[in-house]
């Protein structure tokens, strides 16, 4: 089953401390079944990310820990997560 997705990132709040950094952002993700556009899941999540500078390429940052918290959702969770046991 094919799913069309869009993700919008807003309010990014980075903080760099030497070779470590944190990032907080608000992310809206919309997932729609391609064959049935009325079947969708819209999520609003916060992302808390800890990053570390790459040891070889100092311009590259790597995710150490990422925590995603759902703030709210609208639609059908099974569009993204499959069947949900009752």
C-alpha cells in the first residue's frame, strides 16, 4: 500500500555547545493513502534531538538521541501504523 507523506518543520531551536548540540522543533506530518485520499493521518509532534559533531568531518552532525512526542493527531492511525489490535 502506497502512502504519500509531507513533513513540515517549524520553530527549530538549536543550541551548540562545542562538539555537542541540541535541537527542538515542532513537526507536522501528514500521511495519506495514495489510493484513498480520504484516509489520512495528521500528526503534530515535538522533536527533541541531541547531536554530536562527526569525528572525521567537523561540518557534519550526527544524531545521538531523538525523542518524538505526539502532541495531537487527527485521522486514522492505521494509515501509518497498520492494523491496531482492539
